[in-house]
C-alpha cells in the first residue's frame, strides 16, 4: 500500500518548501559549512547586517502592516485593538525606560523570544490543520515544538556570557544554575522519543505522513540548536535566528495578501489602493521595496541619534545629533521600538481575531 504524504501545503509544495520550510535548513547548512570563518569575525560585516537585519529582520516587522493597519476591513473591525496596543505600549515603554533602561531592553528581549517561539508553533499548527489527531497527539506535537526552542534558550541562560545577545549586553537574566539545562535536555530527549513513536504509529495506522509539519519541527530544532548551543558567535546566531523567523513570516504575509488581492478589499484604510498593486506576482519588487524603505528609515534614525553605527550606509542620517540624555532617550527609544513591540503583541491576535476556522479560510483560501 502506498504511503500518502497528504496535502497540507499552504499554497503549493514549491512555494512552501522554498519560502517557509527551507530557510531554516539553508541557514543551518551555511553556518555549519562556514563555521570557522564566521567565528573569526569580530563583528557582523555591513553587507551581512544589511541583508539580515535590514532586509529580513526589520522588514518582516513592517510586513505585518499589510495584515493590520493597511487592511481596510481588519483595521476598522479592530480599530480599538490596533489603536490601544501601540498607545499603551508607548506609555509603558516610556515608564520602564525612565526607571531603568536595562529593564526596558530585557522586557523587549523576552517578548521577542516569546514571539519567535509562538511563530514556529503557529506554523506547526497550520501544517497539521487537516490531521485527525487526538488531544493527546496534538499535545505531544505542541510539547516538542516548544522544547526545540525552550531548551536552547535555557542553555543560553545557564551559559552566560555568550558571544552574542538578543538586543544588548545583559538583556537576559543571569545566575540561573546549569542543572536546569541538564534536566531540560533529558526531558527534551524524552519528548523526541515519544514524538517519534507517536508518528510511527500514526503513519502505520493512517498510511500517511505529514511531511511539512515534520520538516517545520526538524528545521526549528536544528536552527535553534546550531545557532545558540552548537556555535557561539554573533553572526551564526543572527543567520539562524533571523532567516528562520523572518523569511517564512514575510512569505506568510505575502500569501495572505495574495489571497486578499482577489477580493474587493482595499490596501490602506483611508486610501483607494488595491492589494493587487503589491500582491500580484508581477509587483513583488514593489512589496519588498516598501518594506525595505520603511526598514531603512527606522534603522537610519537608530544609527543617527542613538547608536551612531554604520553611518557609512546611513549617511543621510549622519547629520542628526547623537542623543545621550536619559530623559530624552526615554521618549526616543520607546518610540523607535514601537513598530516591533506592536508587531510582537498584535501578532498574537491578527491570525485569530475572528473565529479560528474563518481565519484559516481567509488565509488559506
């Protein structure tokens, strides 16, 4: 009897494998092949920073605008949520930064970690949406996908200082005993064993194997382990972290926009611009150009008035005065981090604001 791989793809086998599933594997292979060269670099070269941080990491934050503020129906339907989240976030950001700048970056770092973890969980759920699984089986899936990321983060905490950080030096809590890592490693291995047994029985019983779901779990496990545990340099962590997270998210937003472009919805809530101008196959460059433009403007402001770094690339912002006054930074830093903070929070709502099944239909067509 023939083993069926199922039809779990979001758009097509080619699109999903290329833009959602394979980025984590490509990142891991690249890091392993060039580990010696990456380790010897004292800092991320400008070209690498532009591609990874500007082109992928910051751009993916702005891509969520097409799922929220740029989407006419969703914006007016959820105007209160979309207004309160950035407003309250900005106020709390000012209060926390005014009290202690490190606490501000620490809170932002843990929110980012949670956001990154939840995204991989979300992809795993998307790719298992058609599986007939018991609550026990779904629980095993969830436990494993979480452990693929929780264990490396725990290892990071128990082996500080590392040669990389999430945002700034010291943003993760120190002093956690290494025994935690040993216990979690044992539990992680136990989860892998139980998952493999469950998948074998499920495959034998149904004569089907969910390839994309298993590839998502494997890719997540490899990228987080290699980028955080196996290697110990800034560029390796950035490559595995940013590529695994950013490219699939942009692809998911583009897929959503592509579906929406066939409806009567407009792009911007207060403008008569159709989605098709950004989400047809012919206008993909326009979509990326807008993301890159927004990312460049934000990072240019960071470079000009806060970090004073990479000004050779952000020479348009080099004339801006560097701000060192703590009270002024208490306003500027929360303002500049507001796009990503809003992205972290709203991302927990935007894919499930409506009924779960309706949300899937909207996304998957």
